[in-house]
C-alpha cells in the first residue's frame, strides 16, 4: 500500500521524508481538486441566494455536514458545528459554555500534558470566574491513572477537558473510561480530538462526550476549518461567541433572536470551500482500509521506537501502552533544534520544540523534544532515512 | 550531510557548545537580563559587571541549542574588557550581519571569529537562536527590560 | 477589457450572468492556482518547524501579510491581523476592545443601515455592559447628514462603527469626514470595509481609522479569510478573544504570557492556504488598472439605474450621490423572491432578500429588495441580459 | 423563460397572488399563529375560528412572495368548513409532497388544486415559501407556539 502517489507534494519534492503529520498532514489530490473544482465551477454563497450556484453551494455545504456527522457517527448533523479548527472549537466551548456555567470556586480539570489550545482557554475562564484549573498528573510513561483521575473529581468540578491522544507523548488516553466517570458525576467532558481524528475510529454515539473538537488540516483536509461536535444536551445551553449574519433569525435595532443550532454558532459567511475540502478529506479517509492504515502506522512506530532505544543517550518521552503514531525523544547533549536543522538538510521534516505544550516539557524536565509522527503516506523507507540521518547527527556532535 | 550545514556546525561552534566559556554566575552584577526563545525553549541569563563603562566581568547561564550556546560563549569572550560603546557596535554589527543584506566582508569588520555565524543566514529559522543573547545584552545595557523574547 | 476569461466559472458555466458580487466574488485562476500549488508543492505548518516546508510556508505567510499591508497602505505589517472574515474582525474589536472599555451608560454609535455583522456584536456589548446602541439616521436617498451625525456624538460615545459602503444602498459613506470628527472627539472608529475593499482604493495612513475590517471572499480571494486592520494606538489596548497555540509566549500551569501583535490575535494553526490565496487575490487586484475598473463599474451602475428608472413601478432603494456598484430595487406587486427565481431560470444570479440587514428593510419600509451588484468580470451584456429577463418577470406578473 | 418556471408561475397562482382569498382578519379567532421566513422576509398571521372541530372561519394577513401568498390563499379555501382531522391530513400531505420523494399521483389524493405547487420542488430554496403557512397552521392547531419560523 503506497499512498505517496495520492499526495502531489511527493511528486513536487521527491526527496521529502515528511515526518510531521501530527503538526499538519499533507493533502491528497482528491482534496486539492475538490477545492479547485468548487471554485472553478460551482462557487456561490450559501444560505441566502435563490439562484442555482447558491442553492447548489448550500446543498454541498449541508451534505458536507452530513458526511462529517456520519464520519464521527454523531446523532444528528445539528451536532456538527463548523469552526476554523480545534483551537476555535475549544474556545467556543470555553466562552460559549463554560463561561456561563463555571462560578467562583468551581474547578476545571485538565491533564498536565495538554496542548496550549486546551490549557489557555481554561486559564482564561478560571481567571475571569475565580475558578480553579486543576491538572491530572500523568505518569512517567505518559499514562493517566484512572484512580488518581477519579480522586481529583470533586463536587466543584464543572468541566473536564483532555486530549484523546497526546501530541507530545503519543499516548492514547482512556477517554471512554473518563467520559463514563464524568457522566456518573454529572460533569461535562470535552475531548480534544486533534491528534485522534486521523488515527482512531471516532464514534460520538459510543463515546458520548459533551464536546469533541478537531481540525481539518490534521485529517488530510484544508487549513481554516475544524469541527466542534456538541452533544444534544449541550446545544441549548451554549451561547454563540461570534455574532453577525447567518446566525440570526430576526435583527431589530433593539434586539436580536438567534437561529437554531448549528447555524447559531456559525456567524458570517462560512468557510465554504474549506467545508467542501473537509468533506473530500473525509471521503478520502473513508476510501482507506482503516485497519490496514493503523497496522502500518503501528509497525512504523514500533520500528522507530525499537531503533531509537538501541541508540545510546536517546531518551524516549512517553512510553504508554496504548499509543499512537507520534514519538518524542531527546538526545543527551544535543539540542532538538540542532537535530531538526541537520535532519532538514537531508530533506527530513521532523518537529522539534515544545510542540505547543510547554507544561509537558516541564513535566518531563526537558526544554524541548524532537518528534517524529506518521501519516498514511509514510513507509519503512522514511523511517530508515530518518535513522540514517540521525546517525549523522550523532557523528557531528560525536 | 549537506555542505552548508557542515559549515554551520563546524568544530569551533561544537567546541563552544560543549565547553561554553564564562558559563557562570558572577558576583555583584551591575546589569542582568534574560533571553528566551519560546519557539525552541532556549533560555539564558546574562550577567554583566560594568564599571567605568568597561565590561569588567561577564557570565551566562541557561540552556539552549548549539548555536545559541556557542554564540553566547563567544560573545562573552568578545566583550570582556571592552568599552560599552564598542560592545554596542559589536552587537549592532552581529545583528545586522544576520538580518540584513550585507556582504561577509562588511560584516567582518569588528566581529572577528564571530563571523563564523554568518552561515546561520542560510537557516532563517535559526537566526533567532544566534541573536538571542545579543538581544539580552542590548536589554541589559539599556536596562529597559530584563526579559527578552525573540518571538 | 474582458475579465471573464480570468475566471474559470464562466468557462464551466458559459451562460452565467453573475450579478451578486456584493455577496461574494468569483475567483480568478490566479487565486485558485495559488491555493492548489501551495497544497501540491509547498505545504507545511507555519511559525514552528525548522524544516524547509515550514520555513518557506512561514515566509509566504509573512509575505502575504506584507502584501496586504501595502495593499491597504497600513503603517506596518503588525497592524494586519488575519481573521476568518469581516464578521470575525468586527467581533474581535467588539470583544477584544469594546467590551473592556465600554462602561455602563456609555454609547456606541452605528448607522441604521448596517449589515448584521456590524449590529449584533454591538448589541451584545451594549447588553453586557449596560451601554446604549445609538443609530445614525440615513436620509431617504441613503446618505448620512454629517451635522446630524455630529449632533449624535456625546461625551459618552465610546465607539463609532459604520460601513464604508452600504451593502444594500450602495452608498459610499463619508468615512474621511467621520473619522476626522471622531478623532476630534477622541472616539475610536471602526470602518466595515466589506463592500469597499474591492471597489475603492483603501489607504490606512490617509483614512487613519482605529479599525478597518474586510473579507477575502469579496475581494476575489478564498473563503475563510479576512483582515482586521488595527491601528498602532489600539494594538496594545486590545485583548485576544481566542486563546491557544501560536498566540502565546510562555505557558505555565499557573499563567500565560502572550506573543506580541499581530500573532497575539491569531490563535491556533492559522488558515495558511487562505492567507496565501488572499495574497494572490491582492496580486490580482494590483494587476488591474483600478481606474479603468471603477470607470466600467460606474458605467454599468449608471446603465442599470437609468434603465430601471424607466420601468413603471420600479423603486430604487438608495440614490446617494456617492455610490458604488450595488443597486437595490423593488417592483410594486412583485416580491423580490419571485424576481430572483425567475431570473435564476435565465441563469441570472441576483440577490433577493434582506441582505443581512433587516433594519435597513424596516428603514425603507420594504420586506426585502432585489439587488444587482458588479465585479470586474461584468460587462454591458450582463446588464442587458438582466434587463431582458426583468421584462419577462414584468410580463408574467402582467 | 424556462418551462419549469412557467409551470410554477401559472395563471392560478398569479391570480391568488393578486387577489388572495380570505385575506382578512377574523373576529374572535380561537386559534392564531404567525409564520415568518426570515430569509426572504415573508411574514403572515393566520386566524382560525374552530368550533366543534370544524374550521368555521379562516383568514390571513401579511406579506410575502407570490408562492407563499397564493399557497396561503388556496389553503384557506381548502380548509374552510373542514374537520380538524381532515385539515391535519391535508397539511401532512402538502408538506410531504414538497419535502419527500413521492409521486404526483400519491400527492394528489386529497390536495386537489393544491398539487399545482408540486413544481416548487424544482426550486428547493422556495419550498419554505410554500410550506410556511402550513407550518403556521400546524402551530395554530397545536397551540404549541404562536410563532413559526422556517429558518
Ligand atoms: C457591509 C458588510 N459587512 C459585513 C459583511 C460580513 O462579511 P462576512 O460574511 O464575510 O463576514 C458583509 C457581507 O456579507 C457586508 O456586506
Ligand atoms: C492535541 C492538540 N490539540 C489542539 C491542537 C490545535 O489545533 P489547531 O492548531 O488546528 O487549532 C493541536 C494541534 O496543533 C493538537 O495537537
């Protein structure tokens, strides 16, 4: 199964070894063409025009929502709110929901290894409301101890937010157990699915979180688009955070009434072409044999971890039993930034730095890590090229 | 490994990275500043004792990549014992070397050994690593702020 | 000057008479290709990677910001904040600025003919802060009387927000005079430039508003991208409204410090491809002879107004002396919706409805209007086709 | 003008648009509702006097496009004097005709003249115009809400 041929970047840049899919994925022809074709032959505004281009665009916009509903198995398309990405989705929940329900002295519970997008909005809510942000500790191997997690829940816990998969550690967190425990305690749960959406089967009916957030650009889709899944029980409790056209019912000088969900949360001319691109990305995902993809990714992860372990002075950050395809590591005496630059000179793109998760760096006592992550286009050759170049790094710093 | 990256990671840099000079706290500094590059987590403290407009003593502590550390190390060597005016000129020349279109020849004027960092220009993302400690130096001398961030 | 050939939609759909550019513009090949090429051969994340794709993407992202700075003649690229559109831009000012400065009893002044995007956010601010939203009346011909405007300014006026060009009336409002008066009174001004950006030369240094907002999709650019110009004097007074990666400097568990502007206002992975598409759109605009474009648009507007005036029972809504290329009208006894449907059957796309501006409908005592608006691709043939089809409508309703 | 649009804007519709029947307030209505389509600004009030489960009197006022107005006019004719059960059936059939895949033959069953609106289906954006008054009728009969919006 060689998926590289679906991705024109590898034709433009044949030597590219792209190992940064956790940051953003490359785009298949199917997605790029869907966007171009839409602009070239069907473009029109949505929701308003009586003319054909607009009617057809509206139909495609709605069809995209239904495709995403089915992709994540949401109960209804009204649970699928389009945003510009995971960050926007989490902010929508923070300011459209939490800000209205969290009171002084209340607690918001997140893990200590979240992405900044799943930390800073909660810090803001806590600050504005006089609430406390509490952190679930993560073990040295990058796991959450369910008992420890449970012990942190109090009567004052008003929201739990955590990543499905850690973008630094690669750990798959036990979101089903966590959601169940939260539900027993009547606490809403937000799952940050940014890293999971392209790697795990996502099923809103089975998982049944209150909110689930992800970005299109990590799912082989366009930039500028994301989704906030909002459960039925939360839809009516939420306030919009952006106001304007399309999200209203009637505007009078004195007062405005809002449209029903999901439109109520989608103010202004929506990112129409990006929604259509995301639909194409979901089509692309569904055209794959998901089990085969997972198997290959697991194989590559095992290969890279096995080889890294055999190198002296290499430390792998995150060794969870349930893990996905991002692998962070450090090398004693060599700063990740230097590793990244030298690998780049060999056309190997890995991510180095704090991965938008400075608290995770502090937790593991490192200033930064180097991270390798996989997408559907990667293969063993990529891993070998990476390992060869890493040897060169070791020699330079010898 | 490609040639230009070899040029960057040359022996002198690696040596300063491994054994940074003046890598220490100093007593009674008159000027201090912190330099942070949030992108890669580089973070240094710079300590200066300036008396009679002369840098009498200088030290730095902290952590960062080979480029930022070796620049810092070599900077301390270049400024120790120098008049503040000269230090400021050095700083300006170094930053100009990496951020503006000037020829190596122009750059070399005062910088001496420090010109080895000119090849950082080929790695634009690393320019901030190389200028970090100089920005801290600037802040320390101006005492405008003791926190410098390059992002 | 036939610009239709630059726009592939007219090749896909040769009979199309597109007269809804005030809602959204069609896209030139230059823009569509810029996006496809970017995804196909240069795609990478911005601000973070040390590898070439990311470095190059960051360079292009920054170059786009500078191109837009130069297009609107902003003092610095840091005044150019990327948003997802005009609506988002206005909300950024409402919740990032106004909410922090407007106090109980204060006043916000807007016109009575604003787009919902420039009404609803201010209603929200007023509501939350106990402030008053005041409306500058507009004359029957669709103009603002400067004396009336001035008389509405009080010591309590804390913000003035108005359209540069009305999307319903086509009036060009006297934004220079208004900005000057506001400045004399020390009141910040937001100009909603959604309708102006493709039709008027925009110069931030000369106009010097506090905020100027526009959308890419009305400027021959992609959906999902917009700009909020923020003046230097306001940049440091603003708070971000979205929080996450990229907009931070240091994140600790306890506290976060933010990056300097403009990044501080751009949380999360930005709409990279859309920014690059917007850059291409600005290139496209700059490749045009702007005076010739304006001349042609003026000619088409005069033609259509002249002909409409000669039809019995037609009422043109908005007859300002300074006007741009959107023309609203009604026909006695025929609902705009019926006009729109019948025109659509002739492949003529016009907009009918309230144009996201219900208060304007109330002001002019109509439930809705039909609106014709022009882009660079329109020509006399389009106007004649429209007028012919309008005759057919009149015949049906006899 | 194209054929399908001609079929839509046929004489009977235009006549009802120009001279809507039962376009009036009624005295002592037992059921009232408002129907609003914010997209195009259509807005109607519907008044019913239902006694002994029979629609004794019906009237409507308001403004809107030719489709919504002529549907409303013809609806009032179709329901006057009818039993509420029959009215509900009519309403269901009308809405089904425009929103589900059924053949004209099935649709015709109870609707009579009202089947002329089946061609609205070719103009999906206008379906809301045609169903607006029926949604108001539904609300009036259920008295669940007196405000109906189709957007
Ligand atoms: C005057 C005016 N303001 C604001 C907007 C909102 O722009 P957007 O929907 O792109 O956010 C529009 C266009 O719809 C407009 O015409
Ligand atoms: C776990 C996690 N959460 C949130 C985000 C933020 O996503 P975006 O930048 O697309 O908004 C990312 C990706 O950067 C992520 O990996």
